[in-house]
C-alpha cells in the first residue's frame, strides 16, 4: 500500500449551543473550558463555531474573547428561537433550540427569511467580536444561504455533516465522502463540475466516518433514528475507543489520498464533558504526535479554506484508503471521489465488490433551494448508479463484480494493491489479470483480452432502483424524475433482471464515463 507523501489536515472544531432541552442537567460551559484547556496543553489551534443563542450569553463569549491567537471563532448555523424572533418571525419549535429541519434549519424558511436571519447573525457576531466570521458550519445548509454568506459576508470556509441515512432526521447520501469540495450553486451538497456553477467556499465534511463500516451500518431500530453512527466523534463507539481511533487516523494520513488526508476532531458542548472526555483526550494526544511526525498540520477551518482556494480552482479528486479493519486484517475498503462521481470498493478475504457509484450533476437542484421544507426531516442526495445500501436486502447485496465464463465471481488472492498513479488517479490491482483505474472522469477496468468475463452489477429484484435500462454503449437511469446516463466508452452492456453486465472490448478494457454530458 503506497503511503501518501504529503501532509494531511486536521481541524479541531468545537461548536457551542446555549441550551440542551433533552437534559437540563448537562453543564454546557464545562465542555468549552475543558476543550480549551486540552487544546492549549497540546498547542493545537481550535475553530470554535458559536450558535446564535450562545452568542447572546457572556458566559460563552467571554471565553472566546480570550482564546489563543491561533484559534478562530466562526458561526454554527441552526435557527434558534431568539434569532427567528429577532427577524420578526413566529417561532414554531418545541424548544428554544429544535433540531427538526422545518424549524431549526434554513430549509424550513423562505430564501428571503434565510438571508435575513443570516444577516442578523453576522451583525450580532461582528458587534460581539469586532470582525466578520470567516468560518461557518451546519449539519445541512442550502445553496442559496451558502452563496449569500460568501457574496455578502466574505465567508472563506464551511463544514457540513458526514454522509448518513436518516440519522437525527438528516439524510445526506452519495456526496463527496471526505476531504473538501466546491458546492454547486444549485445544490450545496454535491460538487460542481465547472467554475461558473460553483460556490467558491471550500466545504469540508465533518465527523470522520468509518470508511469500511459506516456506509452500510444498520438502522437504529430501537429509537427509529436512521443509521447508527461509527465516527471519530468522541461520544461515538468509534471515537471513544483508542484502538479504533488509532486505526482511523492511520487510514486518513498514512495511505494514498491523492489530494490531502483529512479529518475533523471535536464535539458540540451539548453532550457534556464526561461523555466526551476520554475519547477527546486520546485524540488530541494522537493528533499532536502526528503533527510532530510531520504527517499532519493542524489549522483552523478558514486557514484550510484559503489554502484550498489558492491550490485548487475546481474540486480535486481525493481518496480514503482503509487497508485493514480493526479486528479483521483481511477486510478493507477504499473510496475515490472527484467532481464528477464517487465510488467505493470493499473486500472481505477473497470476496470483493464495488458497492457504491454516485454521479454528480451541478444542474440538478437541491430539494429546498427555493421552497420551504414543512417536514421534520429532509434528504439531500446524488444520482445513484449503484447503491450498496439502498439497493440491498437480506438476500441480495448490491454489487459490481467480475464474473468468469461460468458466472462465478473472481476471487482475490490477496488484498487489492492500491496506489496513486498521479494526483488525480487511483489504481487498484486485484490480481495479475485485473486492475481498476479510477480517473477524474472515468472508471476503467483492464483484464485479459480474448477471454469470456464480464463486470456484472446485481441488486435486489424486490427493491425499486434508479436503473431504467441499457443501450449497447450506455446505462440509463431516472432518479426522482431526473434522467441521466453513464456512457460505456469501451466495452458494451447488456441489461438483465435486477442488474446489467459489461463486456470488455477486444483489448480487454471496460471504461465507464462520468464527464458531464
């Protein structure tokens, strides 16, 4: 496994709320004080993102006015009761801070109401701290609001939630898996393909998802709260465990990454210090050690945003490679993302499969760009080509695999050999015959010429998918009324029940194109 030679980036992002209605006994001030002490002990800069309600309370702002010069303060965007009422609007929430989308997030308000409240928020921030925030974050924010923050207030960098299905009512599915991207002006969740269509605010993905397991993790059937969580959050089973954390950081910063390795450390104060203490202390120690080894630089969100804009005029390709699972060394996965598509390959011993391919199209608008969300939950997604989570059931695991002449999957002799060919291209050799190349605009499979083999997709026949059919040189899809195709630039395709098969050309090559049509 070729190690990435470049420095990774770590953000320590802690965000601050003034209320926690679910548990009034939680001390909301203690986490802020302890997080500050912990970061100072290791000499690590912090990005503090403050919610509007906390901005009105001196117990929080006095601390932030005394932070070290290397730290920064920005805004955490959830629409709380004092902000909504300051704008002259009626508060519809159950509590002064309500996490339901139609109340607590921008999507629950008209575009004019969103920008009005953001202007009030920034003005209050400027009155409190004497400058305009350069950094902001939110679990979900619409493109209209993000563009307004850039154009009217000079926002430099933004962070949003990891991919997840239904957790806390927020579905973010199919997006740029890690690192950072330039959002489309029509959809803040997906990368734009062209400079003219992008919001020039680098958007970093938060929370550090387990690259092997989070994508296919089970739903929380006990609390009916969407997918369970396995992330670097110190209150998560992952981030609370030292061994998991060490493996995760190694995956982020000591394996191929193409652009730069990245993760975010930190926790909102509303979980209370006792729950986050153990995990956060270990993570800070490990991050400091990685910095001393020269593997990472720890900086603020806006510093990284400025660096990203200076280095990348468009969203660069990136990779996350996890060559070994914590308790199963023959299990692993990797992700490849570009401004055109993302994909993931997972292996378990000799078995392997491409489990996810999502296409990006800057012309497809997000669901509440100009309308109001009236439900407690909302969904942002991409254009699925293969979805190993949503198109699978107990009997059928959605996958794209190489099948031999007898229809049997090609087995792995060892784990795939994953290397960087250049700054845009990831190479994965399966064995002495087959190798994938993931390019910015294409997925290429090279195998033996003159033999009878196929690259075959299968999914559950009982589930509705976006797949419509196949022409000789194109796969056709329709997702929520939006039609799109994936050209087969080398090889040919045949549709079958619950899937399709790709046959190589005479030279043993299959090439799927993802350049915008």
